[in-house]
């Protein structure tokens, strides 16, 4: 099945408009990361995370409001606790994060606190198994090491990608592909910063998945550009780039669209455990697909023009193997 078989959108003509939109999104993400910051989970900071479900057994009782839960927890001696919804607020599932506490001790205190102060929401329910859904603890040193290892893993992955694309195409292709990937990751982190969502190991896994997905999408476009440079040698280079970007639209829409439908389905019906993971994947597919078409290829074209390496690059890309 093919869609948009004869598409001829002016991607190259309006590339500066795309750059401007991307620049605004990137700057907004930087502002969010600098002034709001990343909400690292206890996987990276150390502490205790407890997930509780406060949906009452009695359907006549209204769902617990997060402000009421926050007041009860703060008044109970945990003023430093961070509380947020997990998934749909109507499900009344909350995540409570406290730094530097013993997991078992904190959980016991929390269960006692909510059983005494929030009886309408715990009456007739199993506190240990039904109310408390999950608890985990990580030491501060282990969390710091985890953060360093994650950063190192991402840097190594990006370097290896540059080397691979450099060998297969040109160094300019590799560098611009990484610029587009960096943009993708920063925008997603910015969205998570503005929304206050936690960066967990699941989210890091999602980001690495997005990096792999996006680079694959970008390489497909790059490969078509290289093939078109061989076939349409006499055409202007901007025209060749634009034609190549349009010719990959069918593949991009079908592949990206089917993957996006799966990610959205997981986001809507996958449950609270993978809610943020599926959100990151959904955002990554959308942003990664757009950046591979609107940004990466156009940046390569402009880099050729600025560095006057267009002829040499084309000779390398079109030489017979």
C-alpha cells in the first residue's frame, strides 16, 4: 500500500520556517530544563517511591483530591514528600516520593497515616495489597552512579552513530543526524520538565528507543538522497533533496503511523505502569519523524552550501563501489 505517491511538498523552500519552529521548541525546552528542572525518580536520586491507589470501595464517595492527600502526608511529618497523579486522576492512583527514607519504615508509616486519616478511601480494602501497589528504594550513591552510567551510554550511542553514518554517507550527514536526535531528546525532556513527570529507568529506555527509531527514519531519507544523486545527476541539488524527501513520505507515514497507533493505544489503555513510557514513545515518534524530514536533510543541504563541500560530497556519495 502506498500513499502520497506523487507528493511534491516544498520541504527545501520552507526550511527556514521549519528551523524557526524547531528553534522555538528547543529554546522552550532549555528554559524548562534550566528553570523547572528534571524530576528524576528515586532510581537516580536515591530515596523511596510508593505508589498507592485511593479509589474508594464505596462508589458514593468522590475520588480523593491530590491536595487533600498532600495535606495529610505533609501533616503526618513528610513535608518533603513529592506527590503526583499516576495516569487518569479519576483512578485515584498516586505516587509519593520521599528522599532518604527507609522503604519498609516509610511504607508502614504511610499505611498507618492513610488508614487513620483517610478512612473513607481505605475502608473495606486490603491496605497491604490493594492500596499500596508498589514500593521501591534506591541509595543515593547508587542513584548517582546510575545517572552517570545513563549519560555515558547515551553519549557512546551518539558517537557510534556518527561513525556509522560517516562511513556509510558523509561526516556532515552523521553530524546533522545527531543534531536532529539531540533536538528530539531535548524537546521530550523539556515536555517532561514542564509537566513535572518523572524521569525513570523506563523513560530512559523510551528515549534510547526513540534515538534508534529516529536514526533509522533519518537514514532512510539519507539513503534515498544518495540514490537520487546518482539518478538525477544533472538536476539542481536542492531539487534532488526535495524529491528524495517527498519520495520517502509514503514509507514514513505507513511505518510511523502504525507504530504511533500502537503507542497511543498503550498510552490510553495500557495502564498506569507504562503510561509515561508510552507517552514518551508517542512524542518521540511524532517529533523524530518530523525532524528526520524537516530538519536533518535540510541541515545537510545548508551545511554543503556553507562549507562549499557540495561537489566533493556528491562525488563520494555517487562513486561506484
